[in-house]
C-alpha cells in the first residue's frame, strides 16, 4: 500500500564536549562518545515510528484522467473506487460489462435496467440488506444503474421543470452520475413510503444504513453538511459501493468521498 507520511519533526542532536583549561576531559574515549550519541538518537527513531499514515485507498485506485474540450474524462471507469462528480466524467456511453440484478427486494416488480448493479456491489448490497433484516430493519432498493442516455433525459427534464440552477444541485449531468458506474443504489423503506427524500434519514432504515453501511463496503455518498464539497444536497438514500476497507475508513474519519480522495492524494 502507498504510505502517506505526515510532516515529521526533525530533531537535531548536538554533543558539547566540556574542556577545562588543564584538558581534564580530553581523555574521553571515542567509544564513550558514540554511546552517548546513540542514547540520544534512539528516542528519535522510536518517535518517528507511528507517524506514518497508511490508507486503504492507494494510488493505483485513483482516477486516470484525460482532458478533452475542457472535460476531464475518466480513463479507468472499471475501478471500484472511481470518483465521479461534477469535475470528473465517465466516458460517453460507458456501461460496465458485469451488471447483474442483486437478490434484494425492490420497490417495483417490472424488469428495468435500474435494477442492475455491478456484480461485486450487487452481492455486497444483498449481504447488507440481509444483515438489516436480521436486525429487524427492511431496506428496499429503488434505483441502481442508469445509462448515459437515461441520465440525459432526466437532466433535461429537470432543467425544463425547475431551471438549470436547481438541476445542478438535484441531478447530475450526463456522464457525471454515479448511477452510470453501476456501483450505486438509491434505497428507501415502507416507513418512508418508498420515497427518495431527506425524510428517509430519520427512519429506522435510514439510521441503520448510516451506522452500518460501511461494514458492507458502502458509504452515504452525499452526506449532510458536505454539500459545498460534493456539490449535491444531502441524500441519505444514495449509497455507493467503494469496498469495505475504504468505506470503513471514510466512515471513521467522517469525510465525504471527495475529502478522502484528496487526503490520500496529499
């Protein structure tokens, strides 16, 4: 793993040899001097240990970007830890090859592409839903994968209905939606009438998810209080798969995904 070092305080060690007018201390042996130096250097070595920080996200997991016509296109979209936001766009028409339907309860019965997720994320979602059920909490899947074309339709409709400024806060532009990665699922519960709104965060299911989702590799992608960083309003219903180690780290640090990636890059 990539080690990211915090600034380490430098310790300067100096030896002062006391000499009298008669040269009484000039007979100190070289061995005694070396032992004295070693005694002072040992604590420095021990202090340095533990000041190195290790993160679950490594350099190999970060975005590889190619800029074209002012847009930063992600060149490794298959990366489980891919960061998709208003700054980084998926390739136009990108569609993961391992999309499957997770074995979970949905809020609707008909076949639809929004039931799909990438295989690893789908399996993790099923484990998470089952764990919630064991705790007496039922979570229901509402919307997963969304193609570039579908996102374009939704974004255009939102602009027409609410204006461009509101649309920028409520829905991602085509290519800049996490749903296109296949790593995201919008969820709800019967208690919230299967709606996708901020009220879900106060439900039993929403609270369980906020506390336990990281144990299964998911994060609340757009957390409350981080709107100015993520660029989107608080969405307690939007969970994103990033892998268990990374999710636990993001949760324990209390960071948004953007903040965590920046921390790793530094």
